[in-house]
């Protein structure tokens, strides 16, 4: 399995922060902010 970094790098989004801000789950947003 790819790493989280590789997974995020495959997403059609400019930055990981932007992706995290779009997540509907507070837990995932908190994870991204770590």
C-alpha cells in the first residue's frame, strides 16, 4: 500500500491543507492538523 504522503500526492488538489479542509469528518481534519 502507498504511504499517506503518496496517497495525498495523487489527489488533484494543490495542497494537503486544502484537502484536509474539505474532509467532512472532524477526526480526519484533526489528523491532518497534527
